[in-house]
């Protein structure tokens, strides 16, 4: 509800891309410190919330910015790039860090360089989206005359009043459970 209540979805997308880039840079800066574990964990926590909020804004934005026939094609493109990013993140970046470790002789320095590279990449994506993302007229904050807390509780409560909400939540929580357990075994 907060994404819809404050600012536009476009604003959230671009701002959170810069925020994730900054958090990646902060992780890189914390690695050489003595409290790297606590500090990097805090930054990863911030990135997790930023990423989830970005996903919410992006899901709403493409519905506003694209025609119906484009939306179906976009889901395929988005899924493809999600899978490619998983391969790049779990394979390519780890390989790059390993190669840098061999070259530099330091695991920490290798990961610092990889995380800085990712931070720059996210900042470039944010800068590109400042310029490239459309500005649909429907993309605006939706606020009623009521207070922010009251409106938030109303929207949150409406979600839990949906018919068959327990079945929906069960499906959402268990949809990929078997796959995730199988991947751990493999």
C-alpha cells in the first residue's frame, strides 16, 4: 500500500535502483572492516526490502505503461532475464570473484571489486531509467482524504478479506517449496 500511497511507481523504480546500487557499494566498503559480517548483513537486509519494493513497483508500472498485448510479451522477457540473472549471479559473478582472487591473492579484494562492479551497473540502470522509462498519466499516488495509517490499514485489511484468502496464502507460500527443496538436495 505504501508504494501506491506515496509518489509514483516510476519514482519508486528509479529511486530503489539507485538505492540498491548504493547498498551494494556499502557492502563492498564494509568487507575490509573488522565488523564486516554485521555491517554487510545490515546492507543485505536493506537490499532485500529495496528489491521487494522495487518488484512491487515494477509489477504495477508495467501494467500502467504497456498495452495489454505488450504485457503478455513483457512477462516472457522478464522471466527470461530473471533466469539469466540467476545464472550470472550464481555462476558468472562467483567465477569472476574466483578469477580476481587468483589474480589479486585476496578473497576480500576480489569481492570488493565484484560488488563495486554491481553497484556501478545498478547506478547505470537507474540513470538509464531516469531517461527511458515512460511517464504514464495513470502513474500517480493514490491517496484518500483519510490519514496515512488509516488508509494503510484499510488496504491491508482488504487483502485479508478476499474470498479464500487462506487457500491463496497457502498457495503463495508452498508454490515452489518442492522445487526449492530439490535444488538444495542437488
